[in-house]
C-alpha cells in the first residue's frame, strides 16, 4: 500500500481509551501501512469509548461533525456493548480531501470493531468511509474453533479475530492430547502455558475462550459415564483452565458409537442418551459449584438433524434431560452442511427443545477425500437473514491450513455480523485486501489467484 503524504491526529476520549487496543491498532495502521505522521492527542473526559481521527491537525475539532452530533450518536449506541458508530465528516478543510473520522462505541470491544471496519474499508477502497453508520451484530456470540490446530496455530490467529469481529474461540479437543485420548492425564507444563497465553491474548481482544474435551472419542478405555472417577478427571481438567481465566467449557460427545461401550455403563444405564444426560448433569453441577458464571455447551452424539431423526430415543433423552442452561451444538441438517436456513434451525430446535448453537462445518476440508489437502477458499454460501432469531451463537470450523482459512473466515465474519448486507463477492474482495496487507502483497493478485482456485475446485 503506497504511503500518503498526510498528518493525522488520533484524539481519544473516555477513561483509558488512549491505552486501548483500538487506539493502538489505528495508530499502527496509520503509521505502518499509510506511512503517515501520527500525533496522539491527550485523552479527553466525556463520552466513553470515543476515538476521533482527524486528517487536518489544524482544524477545529468541534466544527462540522464534532460536538454538536455526539449526544445523538451516544443515544444510538447506548447499552450495546458491541455496537459502534462511524462518522465520516465533510472533506473540506484538508488538502488531501480525506474525511475526518469519528468512531464511537459504548465499550472497548465495539470501539475495536469500529476501528477494524474503518481499516478494512480503506484497504479495499483506498479511502476512508464517509457518511454516518451504526453497526450492530446479528449474533451476540460469533467465533471459530480449530481443526487439529496446535497451540501455536491458535496464537497465530488471535490478531485476525477482531478483524472478523469474532468474539468466541473454542480450543477444540484435537488441540492437545489432554483434551481427548489422554484426558485422564494432567496438562503438561508446555500445554498449560500455551493455554494461558491464548487466554490472555483472547481477553485483550475481547474474545471468550471455550475449552472443549471429548473423553470418549480416542481414549482407551473411553470415559466411564457411571461412577465419579472419570467425571472428576474431566472436572479437574476444566478447573485447570478455569484457574487461567476460562469460564466457558464444552463437553464433546460427537463422532462416537451410538451404543454404550463399557460394561459398567451398560449395567448402570438403559441407553446412551440416559448416560449422557447423567454425565452432563453432574458435570454442569460441578462447574456451577466452582463458579456460578461458568457455562457449559454440549455437543451430543446426534449433533445434526438427520442423525437426530435416526436416533429418536437418544434425541428425546437429550431434549428432556439436559438442563435448559446447557447449550447444544448443532451442525445443520447434516454433519457437513454448508448452507443452513431458519427452517432447518426450527426443525432441530423442535427436536431438542431449545434453540441450538450453530457449529458451521465450513470451510473445513478434512472430509474432501481423496484430496484432504484441497483448500476451500470460496466465501460462505450462507444467506439466510432470519437464522439469528433461532440460533444462540455461531462458530465456524476452518481448515487445517490456518492462513488459507482466513479468506473464507472473513466472509463468515461478515455474514455472522450482518446477514442482511452480506455479499459473497464483496466479502472475497475485502478478504483479499485484508489478508494481502498482512503479507505485503498486492490484493488484486491474491484475488485473481483465489478466484482461479475457486473456479478450479468448487467445494
């Protein structure tokens, strides 16, 4: 990106705003990508979460779209933690013809999202936004999980999450062996340190970390649902991450046998559903006794609609026995559904007695046999605008290839934030502009490569 010959003043307003990640992010963008001379003004008192970018340091800050409009803006974002407002002012008064930008939010998370929106707009269009726009998320919880990502992969993607306005990161059970086949073992010092770093980095970016454990998939022997020994080991594992600041946990019971495997469990329970309900109930109680703010999400064995219909007794047990405050992951009509409708969510909600938490298996590529290496770069085909009213949260399951995942993840972030304005073609252009800035390459070159690859390999 060619530097611009311009001076900027960044004027923070609100307690601690000058030290916020949003303020640091916009200063870094102006200095490193635009090559601008940036002056950080003194922090003013007043409207919390207000950042002002002024392209003409000699202009009157109260002129044009200054103080006269702040009260109206403040009411528009009142009590909405993630909402932000961007105002691009009259370009008169500065020789470069660039608008003065006001980014306003009630909380620092919204402020950071507003900054990222302005940066993305400039990277694609080579100009700052003008006009006056308020932006709020369709879903309060939006995020990703990793597919066999190691701790370094999770750490490497942290800076990308706010760009996509993601605020939820699930450390999947494939991250470290202590989350799955070795769930009975305590964390190694190396893995515990890695989780601590991920949690700290996520907290700074207003991202909730969820730790997931699957005690029945690869463990030998798999977890015993009856008795207290294996339950205590899962609780102890969650307690270790709780001590690092984690308050959201997931019990994954997906991709396992539909029949009870251990003789002790077959003697104690009439069915797999009854066993899962009992184990989940006791785990949930243990987490709440640890901290009433703890949250548990369950991925049941019948985690997609076709499977739920195929095993009605299991589905009925989950619907009737799982506490209402335990959310349920759901991947759609099938395990690899890539486009999901409001009607799809209504059907599954009717089966399990609650709105599900959508686990979108896109752009995951491990099932593309015999070509599991093939990249899925196309923007998400999701277009349903009514889905947010029937789903409690959304996460995307990306590819093993972390960096390549960023192109489709950007489009997913756009859809998760605002389905009504989502445009897959524009999202791909934006994704290439954002990712190319990270690597210092030309966005049009990356876009051409992405389009050619998508045309050759239609997922």
